[in-house]
C-alpha cells in the first residue's frame, strides 16, 4: 500500500541509506488515535537484553513498558494525548542473527510513528555498530 511504501521510503531517507532492507505492513484499526508498530531489527553485533532495555529507557522521550509477567505493555490508549513514545515487548528475534523485536506505540498527532521508529533504530545503531 502507499502507507507501507511511505514507511520504507521515509526510513531509508532519514537514515540516508537506500540499501537498508525494510518490510512494512500497515493495518487500519478503530482506535481514538495513535500509531502502533511491530519493529524487527537485525544488528551487526551481539547484544545483551539488559543493555538494550537500559539504552531505550535512557532515550529522551521514550517510556519503556515491558513487564510481560504482568501483561504490562503499551497500547494506543497509553499514548493517547501524550508526547512520549512507548516501547514494550522487547525481546530477541531468534529467526535472524542478532535480531531484536520491539512494539512501539505513539500518538501520531503528537509525534509521527515513522520518525520515532527511526529514532529508536538510530540509537541502537549508534551504540551497537
């Protein structure tokens, strides 16, 4: 769809690298507001999950909500009318070497979803590349 291609093109443009492989699926669901994204990243170096959580928690504007034992992870309701980006479901992606899965939620009227995904990926890249 146009929305999916927009996400791919904008991400490559912001990162100034058309060689980065990106796949996107856009789904419209009836919520009051907000964008939600499942983001999968393949890093060039191994990482520790504790380091990844610390990195995300230290990123300005990012709130980590990642307590799966208590079913506590972000939903569009958490982000509604808020400037922060909420990240949860932080886990390894064992289908690829050094893979990482993230669930990201934001209020798209306050902060664009594609921009936030890129900011998070940039922070990860700056630390692990």
